[in-house]
């Protein structure tokens, strides 16, 4: 599941007083174009300089700390999309990040690395990097200290495919680069579904078979985006059709195997949690509903019903502040934007400006939050 989120347990949002305070911000119209540029700049600060000699050059850290930085590819894949929103100045940074990704691809042709600890190719580990030199070490493994680690094989791979499509859509110079790396991109696509089970859903990774809603939605998106790349960049319509069918099958599996019963039907936050998923718990149950809404996996009528129920249960999200772990959850603003919910987007923009941006975007804000905030601003500006 989204791994920025997996560490953020038991979220309980702030009081109704905060909601009233944040909604008063809605009178101030956010400057959407400026938000996109500001967030892209902040994301760019997390990139390891490309002029260092170490292998970390070009990597995108999840937060622009000084000294040592954590390179989490899932957060980086999401964060890099925010760079693309801000225009051509940032496209070389996305290419530098793609270079870093391919250099670290387990079993990759360009990396020369072996398959991962589970024997899979197309996966990628978390790394810690020294900013000054670009030297790297494996990020700490919470289960087996000293060994390499990734939080998922399915979502890491899928979100990279989505990034590559977004890049190809806006930057014509990316095409030759993508063609040159077609073999490794295919490995990534295969890694996204390497843990697919007989019920059609993917497990998080080979040694952690839990089927998470967030991951499966991201994989569905990634398969769709790989099919797009095959059709529009690689000019391989036959293979595009094959991967499109894989996407359709996964979407069907989500609809069939990840829905709760009853009048307040939700998507199950995990495949084995359909009997326990509830609107009374924010994480993972309620916030997971944002994923099928914003990815348009949920049919339009279902998406609207889910969004209505979510806001009835958790209206305070627009403050961007919660009482437990202070997680900003900017993806909720992006979800609102996909539905044209401008009032809530604006409330979040102003609330996050007051509580996060104006304070320097303190942790646990990450580059994924910046990309989601920029994405919401970009999307709502085109709808209104």
C-alpha cells in the first residue's frame, strides 16, 4: 500500500473548530499557477546533485534533508510527477531521476544488478545517500537488518510506469530515451504483476502477500500506462492490447473482490478486510477510498457516493492538520479536484499554506504531498 502512508497509522483528524477556521480561507482564491511552480521547486530541492560521482546522483529523496537523504522510489515516483506539471525547465530533472532508477533496477540490463532477494527482476530497493558524494547504502531493513529492502514490488513498479507515461505525454524528447530502455521498462511492468494471485489481485511483495487496495489501484493505473506506452511510444499495438487486457482483468478483480456489502458500501482497504472496513476508521479504511476515486477505477456514481460518505465521516481533512501524526494527506485535495470539488480544494490549499507551506513544509510532508498539491491546483484550474 502507499508506503508514505503505511507508516502513518491510526489517523484522527482535528476538531470541528479547525474545520471552521480552514473553511474561512476559502474566501481567498488560491493562485493555482504559483502553487504548481512553488511545489515543483521544493521537489527539485530533494534531488541529489547530478554532478557528484556517486551512484546516488539524480535520485529524488522523499524530503530535502541536508547530509543524508532517504531515497524511497515509491515516494519519488509520485513526487516526480509534480516536476512535470511545472514545465520544460524540470524535464531534465525527471530524466536524471529515470537514470537513477534504471541504474538501480534489480535484474536490469542497464544496471547489471542481479535479481532481488526474492529472485524478481524489475524491482528496486530503498537507499540512503550522502548528498555531498552521492555514495549510497541500503536503507535500514526493519525486518532483517543489513539486508536490502523495499516496501512493495507491485506499487513501486506501477507508479514508475505511470511517471514514464506522464513524462512521455509532455516531453517529446523522452521518446528516444524510453525506446532505448524498452527492455528494462518491460521488466518493471512484469514486476508490477509478479505477485498477482489467483483472485486477480496483487500482493504487496513476494514475502508479504497482503492485497492492498491502494497498491492494486496503482497497479491498474500502471498497467494502463504501460499499454499506452506500448501503443504510443513503442508502436506495438499487439502488445498494447495484451497489457490492456491485463489492466481490465485487474480492474474487474478490484470491483469483484474488494467491495464491502451494504448500503454504505466501501472498497475494502485490503483483500482480507472486507468484513472489517469501516467509515469510523480513517487509516487505512476511509482514506483508501481516495485511490479508486482519483484513479477513476470507481464508476462515477460510486465515486460520488464514496466522496460524499468520506466527507460526512471526515470533514476536517480540509484543514490539512490532524491530531495524531500531523500527516497532510494532500492526495485528498487531488481527489477532490478530480471530482470538481473546488470549494474543498481551495480550503485545503489555504489550510496547507497556513500549516505546512508557510512553515517550510516540515516533516512528515514529502515530495509526494507536494506533487499531489500541485496536481490538485493544476487540475482544478483547468476545470474552472
